[in-house]
C-alpha cells in the first residue's frame, strides 16, 4: 500500500529556503557527550544468572562450530588423499 504525500509538503527543501545554522564545534562536542551519557543510562547490566546462561550458550556454540570445522577438515583431507593419492603410502 502506497501512502499519499502530504498536501503541499516537499520531500526536498527548495534551493532558496533558509538553512538551519549548525551549532559551533565545541557545542556539538558537548551535545555528543550528553547523548553518550544518556545512552549509557539506558544500558541494563545482566544478572549473574543471565551472564552464566549467555556464557554457556556462546561456549556451546563455539564447541559445535569447532566440531563442524574439524569434521569438514577431516573429510576434505580424506577426499584429497583419495583423489590425488599419497605417493608411496597408504590412505590414513
């Protein structure tokens, strides 16, 4: 569903329209620091139980991915040794 544009509302400002003046450099730094502190107040620290659960999930995922990569490595070594052969030896 396409929404209609507002009556008389331009999406792009006209060329001769007055622009808003940017605050000076130091005021922009102060505004930035205030915004950083405002965002930091929104951060919620996980409880010990949540932290342990998140850690277990990450470690479990890493172990699964390591097993997958190891299995693929063993498979590719076997396929390579079967296809190209090992001169003077046997397939491991």
